[in-house]
C-alpha cells in the first residue's frame, strides 16, 4: 500500500512571511501614515496588525490564549518595525517548528482548526497583507505571483462570495479585468479595490 506524503504548510508559510518581512523592512518612516487597501488601517496600523498576528500565532501554537494579544501592536518606533516583525516571525516559526502542532487542534480567536489549516490560513493572510503594504508604498513589483495564485485558490474554496455575510475579513468581491495579474485578482476577490 502506498501512502501519500502529508502536506507540510510551513515552507509556504515561511515564503509568505518572508515576503511580508521584505515589505515591512522597505517601509520608510514617511510612509507609515499612507492609507492602505485594508479597511481603516494606515501603513503603521497594518504593520502593527501583522506583528500582532505573528504573536497570536505563536501564542496559539504554545497552547495559550491568543485573544490576549492586541489586534494591532503599537508602541513601536517608526524605525523599529522591521526588527519587531523579525522578532515576532522568529518566535512564531520557532514554536511551529514542532511537527506535532500540525496535527493538533489549535484554538484561535475566530475558531479551532487543525494546525495545518491554521498555518495555511495565516500563509494566505500574509500574502494579502504583503500586497496591502506594497500597494500603499508603491512596491508591487517585489511580490511573488505564485503566492497570490495559491491564496486566491484557497480563498475561492474557503470563502465563496455567496457565503459572506458582511462580517469577517472580506468585503464583497470587487470586479477586476479578466486579464488582471494574480495580485489584482486576489485583491478584488478579498474585497479590496486594486
């Protein structure tokens, strides 16, 4: 009997978070007040949210209550975002290096899922937020289109437009041209206006 290899989502997560870290490191202090396509967040608040998400992921993986972490981390110096993100990334990836977490049920503020599904979900969240930062700061050419294709495939399966009730992370789908690039399609699908 042949067994299929079990999916390990951590490599793709590392790629998506690495892309996000690159975007965070490129942000200049004078860009922190720029508006973003992500709700009411300016760049500073979005960076704070991304750092907070990494802290939540680490806490959840450690079996602690992720609700104790603010949705938006603040108090970071204008020039300290790259260091704050890098530290939070190392913490999260260090905890999630434990293979056993992938098959454990993980409690998050928005649901309880198997560890593999948690890592997948955050992979795609960081892919979208990388686009948000890149769009706000004019660095769209620095993005990996393969990550956008994977995120769009996942969101299409997990968050179809007809299942959205006005609450949650996605607004109504924003139409984009059929020949739009992968990130423009992803942005439109998640309710952003590319």
